[in-house]
C-alpha cells in the first residue's frame, strides 16, 4: 500500500523507476528524491503546487480555518469531499490525498 506522500508524488507526475524500488522518485529536472524526504504533509511550499494542479483540473479547493472542501464547479457543484482535522495543513493534506484516491478511481 502506498503512503500518502507516494500517492501525491505520483499524482504530480514524479516517476518511480523500476530499477530503484526502495522509495526513490525522480523529480522533473531535479534528480532523485527519497519518499521519506517528501514534505507534502508538513510544508505549504510542497502542498500548494498540488492544490494548484487540482484547481487547474477544474475543481475548487476551499479552506476555511481547519475545514477543507474540494468540489467540481461546472454549474452543478457536485460535491467531492470535506475534511476537518486539528491542524490546517493536516486537513488540507488529507483532503488532497482523498481527492487523489477518488480521482484515481474515476480514471479506472
């Protein structure tokens, strides 16, 4: 089972080469990075590009304090998910991970 950071990395297009199966990912134009060094769960600098990608796909990301909603905004506002955690970034990261899981299911 993949970690949350692995799911986010793959969603962002980072490649996990088969010849490096121990949690190594290739960042575009930046070389290798170990999945344990990913900071999507603890750094807004890491997480916000993921939010930006979700929004460029036509989804709305709305955060108010510790509550996060991600939904489609194509006139019907089809609800996707809501999260609420005790820390803002934790809530945002959880929403992103749940969105990615949902999105990956839609592609199948």
